[in-house]
C-alpha cells in the first residue's frame, strides 16, 4: 500500500494513520456522504474498470474538504478484483465556486419570478441558508423610511427563534457607521472575513 505524504498537508492525518487502519479513507468521510461514498466505491470495484466519486473528508482539525477520487480497479491474473488504485484531488474551491453560481442562478430566478418583494426576499434568505451561511437576516427600508427586519433564517431550526429574539433585544442602530445601516445608506457591500469575539453578542 502507498499513501502520498501530501495527505498530511491536506488533511492533517499522517501516512502512518492511513496505513494502520483498513479503509481509513472511509472512516474520515463526512457522515452525510459516507453511505453514498461507500456505495460508489463498491460499484466501481464491482465494475472491474474505473470510476470517479466526489465527497467530503473531515480533516483532523474539523475542516470539511471536498475531494474527487478517480479510481482504477486492480485485478489479478484471473481478472478478479483485488484492490483499487487511484488519485484523490482537493476540489473544495471548485465546489464553492459551483455552489455560488448555483445560488446566484436560483436567487435570480426567485427575484425575477414575483413582484411580491417581501415574499421573494424571504425565499432568497432561505436559499442562502445553509448554502452560503449558517444564518441570514434581511433588512429593508420601510415606507416610513425606517429600517425594518424582513426575514431571519437559521440553519438550525431550534436556534431560529433565539436568533429572532436576539435581533429584537439588540436592535440595529440606524445611525451606525458600519454594518446594515451603512450598506443601506451607501449602497456598498461590507465583508468581514474575521469577526472578533468581543464584537459579537451571544445567543
């Protein structure tokens, strides 16, 4: 058996860990993908040919890494399958780009499909979770010129009500120079790749 040393850089597991456990690759597949990945590997093996499968691995530090496994069945002299040989590539960035394009296409369809903007924006919020975020809040400027929360969606339904109460307890300052008020005032998006803990109010 051979495992490239690159797996340690990609996932954090040493080659020794891989070789010490039979089917180690399957033990670190994301729980939501494990059954499918095992079935696809079995189908490739039974075909005695080759095949491709995509799934998520869970890295040692907890990260989800999308991979594409291209496998070739190894047969003995009597053409009986005895193993698989293959190459597995990190396709995380490609997957993110594909998911983003899919989201934009679906969101565009929703926005173009109805004149009821409140219902449409609420649907877009539901589309964004969990595809792009764990939770999404939509604010608009109401007819009275005041900031109004239109929708709030959380990836965990049990936390959605808590998130709604949090928004009510800590309303947004319409005069704030940052965040939603500033975006609505200037029309310029804001992106915070790092949110410091002291700036977050816990649920």
